[in-house]
């Protein structure tokens, strides 16, 4: 009887260990596509991957980077990817208008990093001063989006606009020129190339209230696999908190490996800028990735007032859901780091 009992006990133990091992191996595969090449702004994803947070949440995550010749956008509704990083809420609104079944589940930039930069000492010290600029360098996307709001809210004029060719040469050659910028990109590039800090005029501070770097998924994924969406969002939120306030060395090494153009100096200069755009506003109390109905309505109303949409085009509330955010993710990490 003793031998039989021992055999049964060993069998049960072996089965338990096998089940535990199987549970550890069984990970939900998830693909997130970013909107550009790997960089510090994407650090939360790489942090969660490098430090094992995704694995802890039962996720096997593949990060598919974007780039100048990459269009990841159609891959989301086609089911080729599970999550997509996009620039702001306009793209989400466009999808709903066109009846593309996607939905925003988190917003990592509480302040949209889009800005206009100017030379110091040229009279462009506040956003309203841009109305007197003779040359405003804007890419096509900017001309058909936030420029329309700038005209309505600040009296800008189409005759000011010149095409932006994604080079600093036009801006640096003309001290009276102003141009579009991204908070973690062009201002740092100007400082590096020309040796001065440009005036940075934030669209968010001027009232352009969209969230930035929002994460979209398919509506059917939210309905059929809400737990996968929840775990991905929560793990990424924690990843961003740890990237901004914890040991980010492994994530930085991964980013630099994928994108060799990223330097340690660039990363160090980016971190305070990222904190000022990610961990602010509602994120300080509701957690990183936070969204609010009031903020969404405010931005939607501004797009309608600027003529970007008609009130009858779509219901803006279909473009997002707050069910996976506003749960305090990362707040404790920041508080612990502050001590």
C-alpha cells in the first residue's frame, strides 16, 4: 500500500508540474504595430517586452515597427495585427466615419507632442504670434488637419503655408520661418545641428486637445477577447511607468538594436519630454494611458467647428472605449520612484 500511495503521489505531482509548465508556456500571441521606427517614445512597449511584464501577463508580444515606407494601418482591420499605434484621434474618427470597425483602447500621450517651432528672438513667443509668420512649413497631413483648426482658432491663413520636405534646411536658412515639429524630434535635431534651442509652441497648450499616440484594436477583439485586450493594455501601462521611472537599460538596448540611429544622448534628452507628455493630466491620478469622455467630446467639437467633420458624419463615442484604462496603472511606480 505504501508503494501504491507513493506511486499515486508521484503521479499527481508529475501531473501538477506538467500542468504548471503548460500554463507557463501557454501565452496569447499578440502583434502591435508602431507608427514609426523604434524610439524612446515607444519605450513602454519595449520595456514590457524586455523586462518580462508581457510574459507575466500571459502574452507573447511581437512589436512590428513602422517607418517611412511602411503602412501598417490597413493591416489592423485585415486581422494581420492585433493593435496599432496611431498619431492622434483624427485617424480613429476617420475610421468610424468610413465604417472601419476599429476602436481606441488607450492613449499614451496625454498631451499631443505636435508643435510649431520658431527661431528665438523673432517675435514668435506665443502661439497667437504665428498668425504674423510669412512662412509656415507644413506637410500635407498637417495642412488638412490641425492647420484647419489653427485657421479657425487663431486666424492663420493658407497663403502662409509652404510644403515641409522633412528637412531642417528651409527652417535654418530663414529665421522668420516657422515649421511643424514633434516634441521629441525636430527641437532636439535643431539643437544638435544648429547649436540653439528653438522656441517650441505646443498645439496641445494652445487648445488642440487630441490625445497622442493612441492604441487601436478591432472592435471584434474587444467583444470576443476582452481579457487579452485588458492584459495588453495593463502590461503596456506598467511598461511605460517603468520606462519613465525605473531601470530602462534593457529596453534602451533593444530599441538601439532595432534602430541603430538612436543614441544614448537622444534617449536621455527624450525622457523628460516624454514624462511631460505621458504622465500628466488625468494620467497622474487615473494612470498612464488614461482617457475621458469629456476630453473626447471637446476635441470632437473642435474638429467639427474647424470643418473637418460634419455633426452627422458619425458618433465620436464609437471611436474609443475607456473600459481598459483609468485604473491607476503606474501611479504607484511613479510615487515609489519619487521617494
